[in-house]
C-alpha cells in the first residue's frame, strides 16, 4: 500500500468512491456507440466533467472510464488498449477536484470457463495495467471467478507497484458465479496480497448485508462496498433506490466494519453525496469478532 492510499485510509473514518460511469455517460456524452470507453477520445470533456462532479460531491477516489478497455472489447474500434487507457487516466487526472485519487478501473474479461486460458488473461490484464501506470490505484472489479482474479491480480502486482483493490460478484446464493464462498474468496485474495477486498454491482446494499458479514468476519483488510441502487425498472431502465435510501442501507454496513463505499449500477452523483451526508457523524470500527 502506497503512502497516498495509506494517508487517505488513516485520515478519514470512511473513504468514498464514485458511482456508475455508464449511467452518466448515457445522459451527458456526445457519442453514439456501444463501447463507453471510446468516449475518452471522442468526448473527453464529458468524461472529465463526470470525474469533477463525483469528486466535488465527496468521492475520494474516482475510477477511470476503462471498465471494458481490453483487447477483446476494443477489437475493430480503431484504437488500441494503450490509447484508450492512457486517455482515460489523463481525463481522470484533469477532471478530479482537490486531492481525489485516480483508480485504474479494470473489469472482468468475460471469458467463459470453457475457454479461459490463464496466460491469455494475464497478458490482457498486463496490457491494461502497463498502459494505466500513471493511476494511483488499480481497481479490479466485477470478477466472477478466482481464476480470473488470480490472472488479474498477478498481472497488476508483477507489472506495477500500485495498491490493488479487488471486488467480486456474488449471486443470490451468496456464492460467486464459479461457486466460491465469501470466506474462500477472502482467503484466496489475501494469499495474493491484495490491498482491499470487496463486492460490487451484485445487488443493492440491503441484500448484500449477509455477504459482507461473512467477508468482514474473516479479514483485516479494508473492505469495499459498491452496491447497486436497487433494481432497474424493466420498462424505463431506472433504478429503484433513491440516494437517501441507498445511503441509509449502506450505513448499516458500517456495523460490520466496511471502510470504503461507492456506487454500482444505477448510482449517480446524488447517491455519493448522500453517502457523504449520512456518514458525517458515523465513526468507523472494525468487525466485532
């Protein structure tokens, strides 16, 4: 863990991440296409503005617009992984307000279990990590398998000296899609020496309580909660959980020792602002074992 992150964690009761990038791009970016990461080049000012807004309302760490900036997703786009990732990090640096840190956001490659190849995955993650070397943190999220996590974390650790966050996806049965329990996820990720562990975009904060209970009970690492704002309406696509309700449910997770909070699908700056407001008088305490 580098000094920037350590100082942030030590100086604040809770650390706040930003919310969803995709939701904001849909309403603010001047770009048509199905690859949101292309907006980093097509309309960089919109991306910078999103980073500015999130950091102004309370985000201590903003995530680059690079969730799917890998060689599979960008094939045929006319731009390389290096071009997109470098532009995204620059946009975040230009856009952040105050002392907010920049996290290189890396999503799962989406390789199915049948065609997963460790060496291929490692090389793809390495390409992203190397291109994003100017970020402060590497955040790998929405991972669905420990094989994928191992490839991503080792690519980060072996090709960068930046802190590494890892957030996994969990199903309603409280297991990852590849059938791993929260306790075993923690064990595996701690063995890989990650700097923070969490859950993102699996469900709303209320439904994730039991999963966080299991995670916090077995780790001393900082724990990340980045839940969705409820469920999307099948007709309008709008998410059901209003900012205050979202923040109040997240506040219950502080009882378990969760330290880092942000927003997944359906969250916007108002959700992050609500977190900062609701958490104002809450003190951090570790899990009461």
